[in-house]
C-alpha cells in the first residue's frame, strides 16, 4: 500500500493551510504561469485569494499544475515526510494534537504529511486538526482585535 495519496486526493482544508504556510502569493502565481494557468482576480477578492483558489481548484485533478505543486511540496516538506515515515503516524498525531499548533515544529510540513496520508486513521486526525486550525485562527483574530482596541484607546504601555 502506498503511504501517501496524490495531491488531487489531498484533504482540501489542510491543503489550503499548507499552501498558505508554504508559499508567498508570488511563488504560487509563478507556479501557475509556468504550468500555463491564468489567474484572474475579481473586484471582490484580492490577488492572494484568487491565486490560492485557482491552485486549489486545479489541483483537484491530475494536471500539470497539480503535479508541479505536488513536487514542490514534497521537496519543501521532504524532511517532515521522511520524519513521519521513520517515526510513524502515531508520532504525527501526537505532534499535531498535544499543545498549541503554533508550537508545532515544521507545522506546514506536518500538515502536508497529514493531508496526503493514506493511513487508515488519517481522516479522524484530519478532522481534529482542521477544527484546531479553525479555532486557533479565531482565537488569533480575537486577540488581535482586543490588542488593536487597547492601542486605539491608549491603554498599552
């Protein structure tokens, strides 16, 4: 059994997180251009959202862009993929569920390893981690808003 799924089989929620953590908008745009993919941003989305959405959509199928992104992600996150292969799925699960996500070493690499994992327990862990990512994002927004209010009110030393 292959221990990894292909990019077009990867978990969508984790895939977006991996792309966002791994590449700047310009890097993704260059990948699109090199694969002959045109990206169009509309007035209601910024370029970053348009590029991310385009890469995500096209990577749902076996396309030149999907294969390029898969190669790039496997190279960028090769160390994490090797670590998971050596230490096992259980170690990946422990790293992603114990403690705050922002303290996880090589979070993007571990998320990529999970997104393409073919382990029988991967879906349950993916569900858990997607929820933790969403909660962490909401907590950071709330903290940022509170900090901005403090700054606006002059309550910060």
